[in-house]
C-alpha cells in the first residue's frame, strides 16, 4: 500500500522555524491534494489556575488570548504560499503538545509537521520540548523540520 496523506496538520508558534515547517507542510499537502490544518496553541498564563483555584471562564480566557493568536496566524498567513490548497486555521488553548495531538486525533491526521525548534529560548536544547514530546506520543507520523 502506498502512503497517501489526505490530512496534513502543522503547528505554528509564530517562530521563523515553525513557518518553515508550515511551508513544508503546505507543499506536502499540495502534492497529495491533501487538506492542510494549521494549528496555533496558546498556553494559559502560568498561575492562572493556581491563584483563582479553578479554571477561568472560557470566555475570559479566550478574549485574553485572541490578540496574540491573531497575530501569529496573520503573520503566518502572509508568509505562506497556500495557493491551490484546501486549508483551515484553528486556534487552541492549552498545552501545545497535547492540543496538537488532540487536533490530529480529531481530524484523523495522516501526518503532523512541526519545526525541530520553535520560539523557545533554551538554546542548549537540540530539540524543543513540544517537538520532543510529540515524537513520543503523537497519534500519527511526525515530520520534524530542522
Ligand atoms: N504553541 C504552539 N502551537 C503550535 N505549534 C507549536 C507550538 N509550540 C511549538 N509548536 C511546534 O513545535 C515546533 C517546535 O517547538 P518547541 O518544541 O516548542 O521548541 P522551542 O523549545 O524551541 O520553542 C515549532 O516549530 C512548531 O512547529
Ligand atoms: Mg516552544
């Protein structure tokens, strides 16, 4: 049987590297006439749960996040060549690796594309923690773009 992806998912965090991964994902999807799902995950601020003692109302969280998310998605949309592609962009809130895995499961993804590094600042790491964790528990094949 020939592997022929119908759904390609890519995670973008606003970094140059994740945009490179997104272009690889877009080109892969185009070659296979696959659908491209572009995912941005924003973490809730540290301590939000701790201080309040219970999760914030989804609405409050969503409104505080939407500006940052919009920025990331806007920049990505401008730099990406999505010509001839069926694509969608989705914004998630939560832990990036878990949320990306959930989206892959939801959409029945055939491949998940991520950068080897992202917007993190821990330069001693060879591979980012999100990319690393996904190689351990993503529900589909993972393509790591250096
Ligand atoms: N919040 C996020 N939303 C979507 N994708 C993400 C997110 N964080 C990381 N990724 C994906 O994982 C790749 C690696 O990032 P990461 O593991 O976080 O490395 P770093 O530690 O350098 O930030 C990114 O290039 C991107 O494709
Ligand atoms: Mg990161």
